[in-house]
C-alpha cells in the first residue's frame, strides 16, 4: 500500500495539508502525471489541464525570470505533499520477483521514461504554438508546467528508492515532502545525520537558494522544448530522461552506502 493508504487511520498522515482550491487542483494534476505507464494521450491531456491551471495561478509573473523561478519553487513545495510515494509492499506488488537492485533499476527506468514523455508532450505543444501563432505567448506557462511535473516525478523516485533500500522517510506527507525536496535539490539521498533534514525541518533560506539554483538549471534545460516543429520534443525527451536517470543512479549509490539505516538514525 502507499503511505497514504498505510496511514488511513490517521487523518494527518493520510491527507496533504489544506491548500486553496486552485492550488490543490494543480497539485492533484501533477500527482496524476507522476504515475507510471501513463498513455501518451492521457499525459497530453493532463499536461494541457496543468497549463490551464498554471495560467489561472498567476501567469503574469512567469514572464519575469526571477519571479518565474520563485513561482516554480513555491509550486514545487505546494505539490510535493501530494506526490504519492509508494511503500515497499506496494512496490513489490507492482513489480514482483525483483530484488532490491533490480527493483531500483526498474523505478529509475520508469521515472526516466515518464520525464522523457513529459518532454515529448511539451515539445508537441510547442510545435503547435510555432505553427499556429507568430509568438510563443504560452511558452512560460508550458515551461513552468513541464518543470514542476518533472521535479515531482523525480521527488517520487527519490522517495521510493528510499523505500527499496530500507530507509523510508517517516512522517506525514507534508513532513516527508521537506527532506525529499531538499534531497532533490542536492541530487542525493536524504542525509540522515545532517541537521535540518528530520521530519520537523523547514525549508530554510539556504535550502531555498539551493533549490532555486537547481531549478534554474532544470528550467534552462527545458528551454529545448521550444525548438521549432518536433525537434524540441525529441531533444527535451532525451535530456529529461537522461537527467532523471542520473539523479536516480546517484541516489541509489548514496543509499547503498548506508543501507540499513533510516532517517533520524533509527534502526528499521
């Protein structure tokens, strides 16, 4: 079962924090986009829905680079508690017969395919924009939607790799989101001995800067989506998948070094 199902008897553990309706709807769409094995048509529809929700949430700021990064960082923080990290039992059920390393390899592969699919879908939208209008007025919306979705998929991957290697991140969804976002920013596994990564941590100034620096690099990479016709789709698909694979492999390497420990240093 997922963490949400496992904690069904505890409302605080099962439910994400309360959000404004528009934020909750956006987060729900992103969470759906993190699912494995989405059909291309379903992914395209969800990405289109997400673009509409991004527009409704303050598209004006996305035309200013600094404001756009702040918007994306804030949105990632809002979305992270909604990402459904599957527990080990659920992962075993979905991928039977695999040992830890093979299961981790499968999760990294699937996440890489998912982010590649998002890049391809975004590139397809951009190709339509190139053909249909003289200006890419939707470009900031598309880039924001793609960036938030790719980050959410990678956060889910990091959380599930921790499950595979016996180091699940404890706490409610909101509490788990904080160390997972920090781990994504650092492109590493959650460090159980560094102060500030426990379940009571908050994303402080330094962590936010690190996150925005990482988002800037990811946002810049996603600019390839805007290539004319379908060249952007092909390049964005390749770069997204490669980046996700690199993150997954680095997290696996970190977790295997300290297999058997969990967050806060408690034995499993």
